[in-house]
C-alpha cells in the first residue's frame, strides 16, 4: 500500500533543499498514490492544500529543519487521514460478524477466535450461516485448526434458533457468531441480523468488508451502521488489493472505525488496526523514528522517554542522537555510577561505529529491533549478509546494546532520583 509515497518521501529526503518545488513534487506524488488507492478525491485535495500551506508558510519550529518540518506535516496529515488506532479490549464478550457474501466473515471469525485464544481467553465459534451448508464445514474446520469450541447445526434453517442453542451448548468467554451474507444489504439480511442481535445481545457488532471495495466502504459501513448499529469495521484482504488504502480512509471518515485488518488467509493474518504502521511504512521507519523522537523531545516530559523496555530501536535512536551532538562522553560522566564503572566500549562510540551499527540495524526486522533476544545464529547470519558486515560485527553490536541496556535498567531502577535525571536530560539538551 502507498508504495509510491514511500519512494517520493525518500526522494524528498534526499534533496538538498526543501523548497517550494520539492514540496510541490512531493504533494503531487502523494496525490497520485492516494488516488490510485481509491481515496476520495476531495479528501486528497484538502490534504494537498493543507500540506502545501503548512509546509511552506508555517514558522519553522525550533530544532527542526525545513525538511523535517515538511515530513512531520506529511506524517501527521496522513495519520489523520487514516484515522484512529484501534483499542481492543481483551475481555469476555459476544461478537457478531456481519457483511456481504465473500467479505471474509467466516475466515475473520476464525482469526478473531485465534486472537483471543492467544491472549488467554476461551473463545467459541457459532455458525449462524444457515444459507449455505458449506459454511458449517468451513467454520468447523477453522475451529478445529485453532483448537477452539464450535457450535453449528448442519441442516438448520433458522439461524436465530442455532444461536440460541449455541449459547446454551458452549462454554466460552468470547463467543463469536458468524452470520450469513447476501449480495446486498437487503431487508431480508437486515431482519436476520436484527433477530440474531436480539437473542445474542452482542457487545460488538463488526462489519467485515473486503479492501477491494475501496472508497465505497464508506457507504457500506454507513448503511450497515444504520441497519444494525456497528461498533466497528474489519477490513479484510489488505494483502491482495490495491484499494486497501481507500477502504481504510473511507471508514475513518465515517462513524465506523476500523478495528482490525486482515492480511492473508491464515488464522494469524489479523492485525489490530494502527495507522502509524502504514505511515511509518511510507515515511520509512528509521527516518520516522528519529524524526518523531525529535519532535517529541521538543515537548515531552523526559521521564516518558525512559519508560518501558529499552529496545534496539531505542539504542539506535540514542547513539544516533547523542553522537550527533558529541555528547556521549558528557552523558556518561553524568551517570549515577560515574565514569569508572562505564562499560569500556561505550565511551568510544565514534561516528564510524554509529553508522556501521545503523547499517546493521537497518537489516533487522521490526520484531528483532523490539526484542533482540530473538536474534539467534541464523538471524545473525542473515543480518550480516544483508548489511554487508560480518557476524562478528553483529555480535559486537548486540553486546554493546546489552551493556547499554544493563546500564539503562540500573538507571531506571531508581539509582538516581528523578529530579537528578531530569536535570541531566536537560543538560544533554533532551
Ligand atoms: N488474501 C486474503 N484472502 C482472504 C482474507 N480474508 C478472507 N479471505 C478469503 O476470501 C474468501 C472469502 O472468505 P470467507 O471468510 O469465506 O467470506 P464470507 O463469505 O464473508 O464468510 C476466502 O477464499 C478467504 O480465504 C484476507 O485477509 N486476505
Ligand atoms: Mg461465510
């Protein structure tokens, strides 16, 4: 999705000046890609105007270059366009899936069951699609594959009765009802969903729509919402349609927010919707991370920066920012345990080392960056080949990361008072 934007952003980043011409080119490229993804033209036009205006007319925030400022605007506009990150409550609930034929309801029912099962809840799947006998077999098979409870009645004609029996017969925390589709949202389907609704009393009514309907997702979501009262939308087939972006934007601009996206046919191909993932894909992960960090540091409480687990991503941002400003030495001296306890290879991070490390880390996956403990021999070998370095160099980086992490962990465990820490961060210009 949005491959061209990624390319254009890279092109823009590579330019020496972020002048009007460069911004105009970037805006044009973004427009083309959004329209290709079937995003509503009027939204694209508004977005372009806003980028142009703010990018060139705004006063430059201190600490950012014009180029960074432009990218930050592009980033936040795209994020706005793609809507809110979903917040999924992992708790006992009843979920009713609805949608038209072939949308991916049954597949998604299995995916959701798997999602909650993996998070420690006990799901059950109920087949309320009595129109097609194959629906029963399909859901039953899925339930077996992921090892969750299933209820269905192969010869049944009344889906409401099946749901009633299913509630009786199953013993689950999360009960998921897969309903029958139609070619369109006709009165028949509306009635059927309303009847199931009244006996099942779902906490969540989710519309399943395929990415390939693009911007018409908006009308469909609005119609289903009016008919059954939706709590959210699940957009499937994001992996196989060029119009996924249009569908996501369309839903974000309706009352039905996107909760999950389907990215393949397997049970695990389900992701909680997070627009930041898409935008970071477009802007480029390393660029975005460091950019956001800069922007955040302009107005964030330093304590927040230190929260959570220290990852390779943090390590990367840290060495890049600190060495840039030549402050590694100074930072080390400020640490609570003093310069003498400093791991010996930390103080001498040279610019060369930083760029070598950056290249190595660019060959790592997002998962590896978040959890370096998963980097085993095979992964090391792959990373070394990918970055044109040796396994020894990869080892060195990991060792270096571990030492820094140990240090940060100590640091966080209150070996220094928070006040002292803030002073230090301030001195370091953070
Ligand atoms: N590539 C891809 N295919 C999907 C996805 N979700 C569902 N499908 C496929 O879409 C087809 C219809 O799915 P199904 O769950 O039977 O749709 P239903 O009629 O709404 O129940 C099946 O071939 C699924 O394997 C997805 O996220 N990606
Ligand atoms: Mg089905």
